[in-house]
């Protein structure tokens, strides 16, 4: 088998390669036969065919050729019959394209199909009958049916032979279209009386190797006396018909005449075409010669038809003519849009002029009706580029932004130039994939949040929110706390942030008196690769809560000591006795203090300043006023609810220290101290009792265990080894308490209570008068007990 390969390569500027290659093969090659090494002929590597997903694209529905990517060769997929594929058209070729992707490339391939002599000449009918008058003159012509050979070229029909040739000879006429009209010419006069029936054999032979032939039997019946044959007015008729004309349309009227009279002059018209579609499209009225349209004329299938007409009289004489019917094109075909290759998903960061889709356009009409223009809808980031042979590529025309448009519906419309114009369209849906090109953006440039002090750890303070214009993983925002410190302490010990929701939680309970505000930064980071981030400053302000009571600075409370202020009996109204000084560590109105006199020995003698805490006399001091005056002052803040503290001020109304000393002879023993002492004594006794019982149980358990061990050893005849628990010591029957506890009983002189005390003697309180003092009595520790007095001059609550 001889193959011819022709290769043409063109590099276009629109971003893809267009090449053309041609092969020549004979028809009827076996399935799987090798056509050509397409990879070698195109200069491509085998792996390029595989990675580019090389495939065959054909505009026809039948595929006769397949591509083997692994070998890089073209193979016969189905048996190719040149006569079925192209009929009598030469040259006969298959046209298709080979498409590759990533990047998109395509090559045009043409396969020329050469003819082999696989069809013998044949006649439509195996027998042809003639009725010829015996008066037929020598030289009379009788048109014979032409044989048809589906092969072409040298394999086509070459010659005819007629046997026997005693009465008739064969005459051939060449037509301009290459066909031959076959006529049988009378050589000798006929004599019905001698021979009424004559049988001849017409043989058609082609030029193939080996030669093939077909025959037809000609049966001649000799009639009597009809010596004039019909004659057409024209040997060639021409007519025009528009495609898709309605059935029943009269194309043309042919006319033949016969000089005979009577039945010998009656002419019958018939169509003699064989092996084509003429008789399915046209018919002739046998009586009047009207050629009528009975089928559909399609310009795209056949642009012209040759109708062979025969006029015959009753005597069997005939004449023939040819009718050429030209079909006029009508714009009846829309442009056909076929997608050769397309991408359904592209990244938003693709470069300009990137090929997205390649389409093929075909309009079966001709002339202006077949001229096609294509365009796409406006206001999109793509444009349509055209190339040769009505191939178009859709390319990017501007930068893509998924956040602006995540999907494009691109409508490609193609219309021809016919009147009226016909068009077709196809919509391409293109998804834009996301690229992480947007950082998270916070809703505010900075945040401020408030939280009341003494909050519960884990309390939600505030929520920050950042949004990312990207999609999916690229838009998934996580929040983190940037490393920083507040007063030398990591900020993470103050607050935390939820990575998913951005909720800020308090890690600890805040104290307004220790920290009033602090700030930190939160970073929002997306899930892209590489990730993008942004940050924002958050300021937390601690709001004060009235959680601290006022603290009395003066008079100083020293745990049982007595402070007494001296007021002379000669003091006038408004005499400043002392001033209660208190502070509140809270702020704002929670720290506004007010002073009130809660209790007093003589409420008519003293008053307290509401704002300044000054204790003054409100009347003249008299001799009847008691020397020892006890004032209880309450200090309140302005919070909600308010908190307070009380202070007891002892005032001595006297003019000299001896007078004061006589009134303050005995000072009470601290009641709270005695109560606490009793509690601790009871607790100590309970602990000692518990320890005693525990030790007793342990000793008994040990002895039982040792007894059982001795019994086991006795029965087993093993030596007995005494066992002692760890840290165990035998008390030799003197008891289990390892320590000696001494108890001391102390009784008061004027009280019905007695106290038990551990260790040495209890401390005693003694009032002494400092000679250098101006009237203040001091409480000191001594080695003696002071009698307990219920009306102590100082009480702190």
C-alpha cells in the first residue's frame, strides 16, 4: 500500500497552532489498518498527545478514523467505501481536526481516498425490449440504457460491445460531462417474415485491473410499418428551480413530434435515468411532456440535475434529449456552532488573551447566504477572535475579578448574510475560581469595649468581626491575639479570643482599682495559601463597681486599744473635738463619702459634719455631763448599693488627767478574743480525740494481724519472725499519746466565765497615762490580766 503524506504548518498569532496534513490511502482498507504516524509527521512527541488529551473532531457524524495516542498513529476505524462516501465526486477525501489541550492546539487532517476496482458495470434492468417496425430505415438509431460503474477514473466504465452484429451496430456518443450515450444503429433492413424476434447482448466493460463487466439482454420484436421516429424540438433543455420548491411545481415542458399518423404518431415520454435520485425528484407526464417536481431539491446536496428524457411512438421509434435543471440556493440553513474545546473553570488571575473556548462554524448555504459573522454579548471581559475556515477562539480581554463576577454566561451568536438573515447561538457558562487576593477587613478601624470589674472569668466581653471578599477556604477567617504585655504581664493572661467567632473573653476577674484600661491587637488571618491578614486595636475599659467599703484612717483602730479625745468642760458650742478621716478606693460617686452619727452617749452634746467628718459640740458642756462619752460614727459611700464602715470615738469630758484616769480604771478584756479562744480549745480537743481513736484502731488491727501470722507459721512449721508496723513504738502500757499536753485554767475576778488556755499565762491589758500626752489614752500589752468590762470604749465593725 502506498501512502502519500503532505504536511503544512501555520503558526497563528491568536494563541493556538493551526496545521494541515494530508494522507492518501485506497478504499476498503481493513479495520485497524495503519494510515500514518501523525505524531512523527506533525513533529509531536507521544507524551504530548497523551498529556494534551488528543482527540479527533469531525463535523460529520460518521467517524472512519481513530487516533491511537500511545503509538501516535492514525488507524482505520470503519471500512471506507469510496462510492458510499463520495459517489462519483473526485477527488474523495475525509476532513477532520486533531485537538490538543493545555495549551489548546489543533491540526487539520485530510485523507484522500483512492478508488479500487471493486464495482462491475451494471445495468438497471437485465433485459431491454424493443418493438421495431420492419420499415425502419438503415441507420435508424435506438437508444440503449447506459451502464453505471460506481468506480471512477481508470476503474470507471470504458467501452461497450454488442453481439451479434449481423443486423445492428453499436454507436457511442461522448457527452461534455464525460458520459457516453449508447445507441444501437440498424445496419441491414429488417424482415418480420424472416425473423420476428432478435436477441442481442450488450456488454459494458470497465478499465480496471482485472477488468469487470456487466451485460444486458436486448429483445427486439419486429413490427410492421412505422417509418418515422419522434423528434424532440431541442436536444438539450435548461431549467431553473429554487430549492425547497413545493411538490407539483412544473419545471419545464419538453416537446417531440412524429411525422406518422394514427397510432404510430402517438408519443410517450419517459425518464431514462438510472442509479441516481432523478426519478425520485422529477417525473414526466407521459402524454404532454411536463416535467414535474415530486421530491425535495436541496442546493446543499446537489446544485444541478441532468434528466434524460425519451420520446417513443407506438411503433417503437424513439428520440432522446437531455434536461439540465439548475437549483438556486435559498437561505434555509442556520449557521451550525460546534464546540471543539472549552474550559468550564478558569482562575481569576489568568493572563490576557488566554484561550477559553474554540468553536467551529459551518453554514451549508453558499454565497452571501453562507457568509457568517459571530459576536458575543457586550460588557464582559472576553472577546472573540476569528481565524481561517470559520474557526473562532474565545479569549480573555481584561483582568478577571471573582469578587466582582464569579460566573459568566457568554452567549455566542452567529448570523449569516442572507435575506432574511438566519442566526444561531450557544451559551457558554464559565466559572471563575478564587485566588486569595483579598485580606480580611475589620468592620471598624479600632474597637472599644467596656466591662464591669469583678467579672466572672470566661465572660464574653465583645465580638470583633472581619470579612474576606474571597470564597471558600480563602474567605475562612480565624482570629488570634498578637503578643503584647500589659504592665509587664502577657495580654493573654487578661483576655482570649475565639479563633472562629472573634468573641473576646475575659481570662481573669478585673479590679478597677488595679487597672483601669488596657489595649491589645487582634489579627484576622484567612485560610488562603499564602494567607493574608490584617489587625485591629481593641481597647478594654474597666468600669468601677462599688466593691470597696470606706476605710477609716483616723481614729486609728489598733485591735483592742482605746483612743480617747479630751474635751474640757469649758468648751464652747462648735468646739472641734476630733475629725474622722476615711477614704474609699473606688472612684466616681462610689468614692463620695458622708458621715453620720449613729449612736452617742449624749446625742444632744455632739454632731458630725456630713461631708467633712468633723465632730463638734452643739451645746455648752456642763458639769452634769458624764466624763466618758462613747460616739459611734458611720461612714457611707454613694454607690449602689452603698457600703459603710463604723468607728467608735471615745471622748473624755474632763479638765485633768486624774479625773479621766479614775473613770477609765479598768478596761475590758477583748470579748472576741475570749470567744475565739473557746472555739480553738474545743477544736483542739476534737482533733486529739480523733487521733486517739485512730491510733487505738491501728494497734488492735496490728495485733490481730500478728496473731494470724503466728498461727499460719505455726501450722507451716516455719520460723517465726516478729513483725512491727513502720514507726510503731511500744508504750509499755503507759498509753498511746506521745506528747504531754498541759492545760491551764484562768478565772476572771468579776466574771462568771472561765477560760481554758494552752501554754503559758494569758496576756493582760493595762491602761497607763502618758505624762506627755495631751489627753489621749494609749492601749498597751502587759503581763497582767485586765478585768473584762462590757462597755469597752472602742468597737470596730
